[in-house]
């Protein structure tokens, strides 16, 4: 299994940018895909972006063209670049790593976008 630690959240005005980081440790070679999910108050957790080991990315329609997921294998870290932020992007952002027999989550980092 792997352990995940997110960082980089904060308060930003609409139209601003943030970069979230997720550092993985443990059996990182077993990771098949990584992703970012978010949960707004009173709503279910939703997929934001995913990145497979082959480099395939997938984005929620609501963030396409604004968010970018990337990975630095040398640092065992996955990033989420958030641009042109909107108030509806507010929520707790969670990092996820999936392997053959596990699904690991980080503790989450808060992103708040003011209008």
C-alpha cells in the first residue's frame, strides 16, 4: 500500500490559480493510477482528474481546459494545477492512488475560492 500527503490548498480569489501536490510513499512501484477528487459541502465526492501509468489523463467536464494533472516520478509526487478558479471549485481536494488490490486516499486539502 501507499501513503499520500496533500499540500498546496488555500484561499484564492475567483480567476486565480493554485497548485496542489500529493507526495506518495511506501510501495509506490505498485501504483497503477493516481487522481484528484473533491468534495464540496453537502455534496458527494467527485472525480476531478486522473492519470494512469501509461500517461492517459481524464478530467471532469467542469474542469477541462482549466486544471492539469501531472506526475513527477523522480519525486513520487502528483500535481494538480488549478487555473481560472471559480467559486464552485471550492471543496476539500483528495489525492488517490490505486493499485491491484488497494485504493489509498490522502487526508485532503481545502481549496476555497472567493467571488
